C-alpha cells in the first residue's frame, strides 16, 4: 500500500513538473511574440521618421533649386533688355 502511495505521489510530481515546463515554454513564447511586436513597431517608427526626413530634405532642395532657377532667369531676362 505504501509503495502505491509513493508511486502515485511521484507520478503526480512528474505531471506537475511537466505542467510547469509547458507553462514556462508558453510564457517564453508569449514573451518572444510581444518582444517581436515591440521591435516591429520601433522599426516602423524609425522607417517612417527616415522617410519623412527624406521628404522634407527633398522639398527643401526643390524649393532652393526653383528659387535659384528663377533668379537665373530674372538675371538673364534683365540682361537681355539692357542690351
């Protein structure tokens, strides 16, 4: 009878350890997924910030180019009239 109780007790302990391992694995998987989501959001924010910086720089350079071209054209047209 005592052997039977010990056997069932060991079997129960083994089952509990297996459950703990399963729960730990589940928790680690969940943590990894959450971490991956956070990293993805961070990467997307960095990408969007870089994209906006490029768009802002392009707009600034375009405005400078148009102003330069307009100044050249005004200078050329005023020089053509004085001759």
